[in-house]
């Protein structure tokens, strides 16, 4: 988005959408919408994915993946293990899992909605 400030070395995944005026301090995973302050997960960028030719099945798979990652209440490591065990292998799934794992070793990814500081340290 316009007038968005992005911290150096921060990574933004492919097909992500960031709301205008945002301050990006953590990595933004692929295929997501990110908004609010502090910047948090705001859903899957389904409109952008559709415009770029992703099928409805691929978009729904991203909804399920991010539901597990951000909304299941699992730690990040548990969520990634569930994603790999429960969701069919695909280029998109593998890209997101690799992105999140790489981000965990550096800046980390943006938090999910409603995450408190005390919960962040559990990841």
C-alpha cells in the first residue's frame, strides 16, 4: 500500500497485500492481507490470487492453511507440522511453510489477530 514503511531486511511473500500507511516490522507471509497497527494478519488475499489466475481450490487451500497457522491456537511449530500432515502437498503450501520456517530464524512473521505479547513468546 501507499506510504508504507518497511524495515530493512524484512521479507514480503509473493501475492501479499499490505494496507496503505502500514509499518512493516516483521516478515509478511505469501498470499495474505496485512493491516492494522501493529501490522497483523487480516485474511487471505483471495481477490489478488483470483486476479493472478489461482483456482478456487488453490485459494481455499490457502484459507485452510492460514486458519491452521493463525486461528487454531497452536504454536507456530505445531501449526506447520499440522499443515504438512493434513493439507495436500502443493507448490503454494510448500512455499508458505518454507517462508515461515525461514522467517522464524530471523525477524519472525506478522502476528495473527488478537495475539497478545504474552502469547508471542510461546512461539
